[in-house]
């Protein structure tokens, strides 16, 4: 039997390229691993070109329906590749200053991207689980890469333990679903639910899977790992965790809930409403009390997860596209936000407190302007893209007749303004403690410029990305 491997060419190429880069790195005598870095970036670039070259207009179920090739998968793959490339641009200047294994760092990045690509195209519970585990194992190792940091070691252990519990929940839930339906393919589960009523055991399996996905996202009440991991992990790793994997996790939740369990919408909708409400309220309120900027961004991430879930709660193609738009724009903003902390770091020292940003606008007006644009976008202030992202998910929830939830989301956005504007106020209106100007490598300045320009450009012209996100769900 002849099997056409062309639809999986990007994944196969990335796997092969990663193994080749790994072998080259083993025999490399370059302590800075510049060659490994360049080969990793080249591998991602070629993979991205391949994905774009075979971008699908229709939805295809391939390899005995374990693999899906559709517009959503294509957009997810292009997004995670682009964000990972910018993330590595932030990471290289950062890890050069610290005792972090450089070659292994970039190779783990590539394996994480491969896991995200498998996750995006998962057509069965088995494929989705394998992609998630490949991603998760790579992230656990990346968090622990700063070997002489007790904070990083502690964060890695917490992340691993919580991630292992979440994976166990997910696998247990999947086994329950398989036990009831006898199916592992997403489409087969959907057909089963069309012709059969969901049993109690099936609903229990669904609860376990939703809880596991909430752990992976960091939604309340399963957010306990987020502040410690964001704070303890190397900043370049935090920037990566907070960006591309969020988009891959979106693909996971859509494949399972949107495609597989659409017939039991009311069962999972109630759970998501509780998690979204708690995440928006607790994330925003706790962020108000933070003086540590990485923890502020961590609680901000929890709040953003709540907003992102709003579109999924709507349970419609328009709602899913609004959430897709939100998670892509949030990933760009979050990557840029943590990239700002790398930009401001002096040698081996890092920026921990908001007060350390005092007078940045006077010492480095251009840098202060770029950083402020990213924080203002996270706050949802026009004309930045964060405004359109929040507007779309609130509009989706209004169309689902959940007016009270839309009002709560709008009110908590006002609360979020306080801690974001506090950072901007410190940058431009507080007197600097020192007159030392910020100096950063050209690559780091370029990466920060890319994220800031993307936030402004997408804010001024959001229609193009919105249309792309809508096309991803034209079949729902």
C-alpha cells in the first residue's frame, strides 16, 4: 500500500532537521553555539515555507484519520513557527550571559515546535496526546536549563509535577471516553454523540479532559503553577511558554471540544464559564497587588486565559475564530512583554521589580515607547490589537446571550488598566535612579521591534487577521 507522506512533509522535515542539528551540535567546538542557533532558525524557516506552500483550503483527514490538514492547523503551525523564531532571537543574547547549555536549548526549542505541530494536526485522541507530551517534556527541560538557579530548579519541579498530574487526568479522561464509545478518532466520537446519549461515564471522562486542559492553560482554579513557573524559569523560557504553546493548547481544546464533543456543548460550557469567570476576576485582582513584574505578567496571563475562553464558551464558529484571534494576538504581546525584561536585563542581573523601570522613557525613549505599546495593548487600549481581541470575544459572548459575562469581562478590563498603566507611568513619569543607558544586541532590538510593530500594525489593520481566523472555522 502506497502512503503519500507529502501532507506530513513539514513535520518530517523538522524532525529530520532537528536530529541533524543535534548531531552537528554534539561535535561542535563552538562554545557559543552560533552554528547550532543559525541551523535551528534555518530549520524553522524552511518548515514554515513548507507549511505555507501546502496551505489547505479544505479539511482533509489523512493516515486513517489520525492526522487532520485544514486551515486551522495551517494557521497554528505558521504562528508557532514565527513566534518560536522570534523567541529564539530573544533567547540567544539572554543565555549567552548565563550558565545555560546553549546547543541543547535550541534543540529543545525545535522538539517543542514539532510537538505543537503534531498537536495542531491531531485527528485522534492518541495523536493529540503524543503531541502534547512531546511539547510538555521539552518545556519541562527548558525550565530547568539554568542549572545553578534554585528558583529555576524549583519552578521545573513544580511545572513537571503539575504537568504530570494534568497529563494523567487527560489520559484517564480519554480512556473513559474510549471505554464508552470504542472510538479514538475525533470524528467518530462526534458521530457517536449524534446517535447516542452521553452516559455518566462519558461525562466523567469529559470532565477529566477539561480539567487537564485547564491545568495546561493555567485557568483558575488550576493556576497554582503559573506564578512560580513564570517567576522561576529563565526569562527567555518564560517568554516562550507564554506565547507559542498557548496557541497549540488552543488547537487541543478546539479539536476535543469543538470537533469531538460539540453535541454535548451544555456539559462543557458550564465548566468553562466557571473557569473563565474565576480566571478573569482573580487574575486581574491579584495582579493589582504585584510588585514583581514577572508575577504581574503571570497573573495577567491567567486573566487573559479567562478572556480567551469566552469565545470558546459561545460554542459557535464565530466564537472560536474570536478566541483564535485573541490567543494569537496575546501570544505576540506576551512574547514581547517578556522580551522587554530580557532587553532591560544588565549582564547576569535581571529586572524583578516594577520600580526598576523608573525613568526608562528618559534614558531610552525608543525602548520605553516600544515596551509601553506592548503593555498598553495587553490592557486593551485602542489603537493597539489587544483592544480588538477583547472586543471580538465580548461580542461573541453577547451573541450567545451571556450578557452578564460580557459585562463582567468589560468591568474587569477596566481593573486591568490600573496595573498595566502603573508600568507605563513608572517608565515615563518617575525619575530614573541612574543615568545608565540601556544597551542591547542588535538581534534583541530587532525582536522587540518585530513584536511592537506587529501589535501596532495588527491594531490598525485587524481585519486581515480576523478574516484568516474566520476561514479556519468555515466548516463549523
